[in-house]
């Protein structure tokens, strides 16, 4: 556990921001590659700069981060004219999937935060110095990070990576030619080749048939190399524009657009969105009837998909129950329609219990919920050990919690899916996984990973 925090008291000032200056929505502020981002439907938070950072590894990483955050805000001087979720002191965070991973989980305290929510916009300046915070000073600080004359989102999109044609997919090629520059982007297998990963799926199915576990989630990685370079800001803008129903996230080179909310807390209300069961939208091409009717028939009508989804719901509600005084979930899952896939989805809502005078914090809930069956399997300990044996890779932050929390106890934490880690200015490592149950077929699971890679490939300018 490490922290860069100095001993000074945290001071924050939150003031309304002229909505006209944010008329393009939150994506109009995604102009720097070091931006911290959490965005959905043009709402959310972006952060600039870094005042302090907390890092940790191991099984207690969530609780250690929680202690650090609560200590930081305990004596903070907070001036907040709005007092809505996301105002006041805010930290962005990303946590390793595995308790055994050496990857550093982190909370980052920014210098400036811009927020937009339901037509209201605000600006928060944070400092550990003794200087007086003023509205004029906060606006001047924002201009230092985001210069005046900031282009609108449509104009910003023109500097995204050059579009490339790619023959990628199961057993597909790895060379990609950039249409505009003529230079070659390449895709390469990561920890396992496609054949080896399909064997891992087969081995996982064999373990399930012994009765040791019900479900296993196996992931794989691929490496994209782009000679013309990759810009995190361009990737985030592309994802925010294409996947508006997802939560676009960016923390320290971890970028993506997740459709799955691990936990959202507003006051005493907690919500989650659980996904399990996937259908590639390309599978509906040429079928009779409407695509949505096809999705309902194939997903909702599939015993395998329903079983996988029910396991994920039970995993979440069982772990959330001790912290709740009331809870409800959809009696039937709904079809979540995304540009690349359909999912079976369920929303869960809970009223948090007052335990010994305190409502559980976001990070305390994450400590209890992660990893869910949707990203690990069940039973958790058996599935986790099998993942380490079969995947032959460290997931790092992939499938770990990513999001933000504020000083009032509010926060939004998604699961870092449909994402990638920008390893350097030319190299991006993409991750995708699948839920494996007794009826899983390795070839079908491999095809599903390519469908889930598609959002990141598109954002990099690689058509698949």
C-alpha cells in the first residue's frame, strides 16, 4: 500500500458551470490523453491533473483504499454549491481483477473535475495547498487544462485513428492495412493462440462436468500495434459516441465502454446491472423477422443462456443481501441492445441498511461483490483458481472495478469490460471473455470474444 498524499488538508470548491460551455456534453472535454473519464449519454465526470494517488495490491485492496479515502475527506474543507452526486471531492479508480495480481489498484485524486448530469454542469477545483479557492481561479485552472476554443465532438472525431480494413475473427489474419496512411497495423495473439484458448475452454467444460463448479469465465487477450500511434482521447471519444448506453471509462491508460454496472450508490440506494448471455448481432443478418425478435428467441429462449444469467443474478443478490434492507430485481431478464451484441440483462435495486450507524460505502460493497459470477464463475474460489491455471495471463485491471466515488458516499463502479490497456504510444492490449457452462462449445466462445473485441477494434480504427 502506497500513497503520494502530503499531510496538508484537502480543500475543494464546486461551482455551477455555464451549460453553454458544455453544450457538446462531456465528450467535448476529452481532449487530453491523460484525462480521467466516466461518461454515459454525454453525462458523467472528467478529471484533469493529479493531486494524490493511492495504490495497493492483494485481497484487502478495496478496504485499504476505502480507509485512505475516508481519512482524506474526514477533515476536508468542502465548499459545494450543488451537493449532488459527483460534486465536492471526487476520486477516480481502477482495481485489479485478482487478489493475487501484482497490478497496482489505484485511486487518483485529480486537480480539476468537470461534471454534467441531467442538464446541470459544474466545475470542482481541488487543492492540498493553503491557497484560497475562488470561482474565477477554478475557471482559470480549467482553461489551463482545456484551452479555449475547444472543438465540438463532431470535429474532434476527425482526428481519431485512420480507418483500417481488417480480416480478423476466428482463425482470421493479423495484418491490417491503414486505408489513409498505407501503414500497417497488426493484431497478434496474446497469452494463448486461438487453438490453445479453445482447448482451455474445453478443459473448463470438462471441469464443470465433474461437478466442481457450475460456471467459469475465461478471458483472452490480443495485442494491437499501430505504427501511426494511438491517442487515448480519440479512443474515448469514439467509444462515447458509438456506445452511448455503455459507461465509457478512462483511468491511467485503461480505456473501454462497459455495459455492466457493478454497483452505483446514490445516498442509501444501490443499483447494479448484471449481464450474462451474449449474441453477436451479425448472427441475425439474413434471418426472417425482426432482429430483436431473433435475439429474444435465441437468448431468452435458450436454456444455456438463461442458466448462465441466473447464476450471475444469484451471485450478486446473495452478496448484496447482508448490506440491504430491501431489494428487487427483474423477474425476467430483458434484452440489452448494443451496436455489436445483444445481452440478457437484469437490473437490481437495493435500499442499503444502516449498520451500526453507518451506510456501507461503495468500496465496502465492492469488496463484498467482486468478483461476481459474471466475470469469474461459481463457486468463486474454485473458478478463480481454474482461471489462473487455464488463462496463462494476468488480467491486470481487465474485469476489475473501475469508476469514481465522492466525499458524500456516492459513486459509480462498472466492471472493466469491452476494454484495453494502452501499453505505449503504439501498442494496445485488448481483453475479452466468455461465460463457460456445461453446454459451451469452444468455437462459439471464440467467436463471442471477437464480437466483444469489436468496440475497441472500431475505436482504434480497425474494422473487423
